[in-house]
C-alpha cells in the first residue's frame, strides 16, 4: 500500500505542474486586466498611471517571467497577495472562508448520499415498477433544471411569498441576541435552501449511477448462487450486491472532493453566503489574478487527491482489486 501511495504522489508532481501552467495561461489569456477596473472608470487616469499600476502588479513582464515568479512563490506555499483593495494574502482570505464552504458542501453531500443511494437501490430491485418509473422521471427532471433557476424559485416561494425561510446570508440581524438553541435554529433555517439547491443535481446523478451499478451486479452468478442457497433477499442486496455496486459511487465521491472548495460558486453567490465560491466569483469579476489562480490550484490539488482516495477506496470495497495492480 505504501509503495502504491508513494508512486501516486510522485506522479502528482508533473500533473500539478501541468495544472499550474494551463491555469496560468487560461487566466492571463482572458480579456481584460486588473488595472482596467481601476482606470477605466477614472477619467483622470493617464496612460502613465496605467503603466505604473501594471508595473506594480508585475503585469508588464512577459508571461513566462510572470509564471516563473508565481511558481517560485507557489513552491513556498505563498499564493501571493490579492489585487483587491484590502491587499490581504490569498491563502489567508481563502482559509478564512473555507469552513463555511466545506460545512455547506459536506451537509449537501450527506443529504445527497443518504437519499440517492436508497432510491437507486430500490429502483434497481423493483425494476419496471411504478416506483422505478416515477423516480426515473423525477431525477431526470431535477437533473435538467438549472441550479440558479431553482434557487430563485425557492427564494420567491419559501422566502418572499410564504416567508418560511431566509433567502440570504447565514445569520439573521438579531442572531447575536439569541440563545444557543436559537442561534442553531437560525443557522439551520438559513442553510435549508442552499443545501437543497446544492443537492439537486448530485441527487439525480448518484441515484442513476447507483441503479445502473446495482442492475449490473444483481445479474452476476454469485448473486444468483446466494439466492439459490436460500439467503434472504435483504441480505443478498445489502450484504453481497451493494459492496460491488458501490464502486461507481466511490469514483463520484472521490471527484466530489474538489467540489468541497470550488463547487458552490452559483448558490453561494445567489444566497450571499460568505464562502469560497462567492470569493471566487468576486475575484473573477475583478480580474484578481492571484485569488483566481490560488483557488484553481487548490481545486486541482484536491482533484488529484480525490482520485487517489477513490483508487484506495476501490481496494477496500472490492477484494478483486489490489494495490499492486493499480498505479
């Protein structure tokens, strides 16, 4: 196992370098520069002032020089300083908002897996039944609904029309005056809409993957043999079939790791939640290169580690797979 992990970690180094190069080029080739935001709206800004700003941020250097300097800082875990008015370190601003985003996405993932996996299993076991057909129509409907549109509908219905749930932020105005349980209830009410909206797409996809995997497994010889021996149907499904049918879900779970950081841009922006998704949106709108690059690199690293975790999970879920056969 340790040799496998060492090989995979070594292979991550060139992959990470490729990620940094592509990320850097894509960000810098996009139209506009950070200095445009500061000078275009100021009629008194001269060409000389613009050049001084470009020199201040190092944008007057060739791209390969800028990349080399940025990569050297990155090797020291220095993500640079944000171009925003506060001029704070990128890593500091990111870590400050990370608990909110991670907590929100972990709740969404728990909600998704606790509902999607049973739906997929029941749809496979009762293939062709009314439940299977209804769940298929339902998940494809929600999968096709745009997240931002669903979020706006939820805000209008439950927030504006009915007044049941708050539509922005994580705290009410009187949050600090509430007791412990009052604060917990206030936070929970603010999280209902973002968690549900952030879960809809994953709920549809994972339930379909679970159904497909279970349908393939229940046709295997060892499942028929277990049934022929008189093993109860519940034990056949939950003890024998589920372990192998869950392999596609492990892949999705591994790929969802970067989503804990960067997968919440839409609903964090819509619901005004102060997380990394909202920070990333603001950085893109302001052409804040260090902030954009820093968050993209973090997402890339999490993607690589997510793939590694998925491969390790395969070995523990399926005894036919060994560490020596992967890498």
